[in-house]
């Protein structure tokens, strides 16, 4: 499984790179904090493959990187070669990039 750091993601965002960010957390988690991206709860990802790009980098994130890692592996089993897990998830983003985000 390929991973990307929060610093690398920030660089992509800052440079307006063409990539897709997918948040696989649950809806109630979005109310606490978010960093953008398409929201597809973990349990719904396999039913929404048509919404996940195959022609550009796809970065999947969750709270800590565990759920998004599992989703990356599931997507790879479906033939995706362009998916990256956000290492450390939104917790790492809050610790390293935007310290104003609440942690939970």
C-alpha cells in the first residue's frame, strides 16, 4: 500500500494539483473537523467505486490512517493502482499542518 504524508498532501493542495481526496470517516466525525474531499463513509466505498477516479492520484483519509489503509487495500484488490493512504490521518494533519483543528 502506498502512503502520502500530510506535508506532501499540503504541498499538493497548495499547488492546486489534480488529485482526488476521499474522506472515509463517518458523518458524525465530519462535524468535529474536516480537511475537505469527497465524503464516502467506509462502509459505502465499495458501492461507490464509480465516484473514485482511476485516472489521477486518489488520497484516502480517516482519523488515524487505519480505516483509510484498509480502504486502500480494498481498492487495490479492485484494480486501483493510484490510491494512497494519508499516513496518520486527520490527527497528523491537526498535529503538523493545522493545529487549530480539534482532535478526537
